[in-house]
C-alpha cells in the first residue's frame, strides 16, 4: 500500500481533491498499483506554525499568506484551471 504525504500550508478541499487525484494517477501509472490501494495524507500548517530564516512567516510579510490568499481567490473565481 503506497502512501503519499503532502506537507503544505492549509489547503481548500478542492485543492486536496485535485492533488490527490493527480498524485494517485501518477503513482499508479508508474507502479501499476491500483489507485484504490494508494493513500494520500495531507498535513496542513498555519503560517504561525512555520518559520523561515529564524522568523515566523506570519511576522515577516510579504510571505506565503499573500500567495495563498491570492491563489485561493483566483481558484474561487475560476482564474486557475482545475
């Protein structure tokens, strides 16, 4: 039973579904393991729980929060293709 672990900023459900579908297909195609035997585990992190360069990302704008907010807004508006 292959397992894929995804560690990232917190994701929307639509993002998780898209990532799980694509990663599962790639691994199944490469290993010939049936897709229903492949598990995808998500670990989402809040900005206050991430540090870069010795500083919390939430304290050092601009950071991934700006990107994540823009990405989420664009995804909801349909500017990003699923």
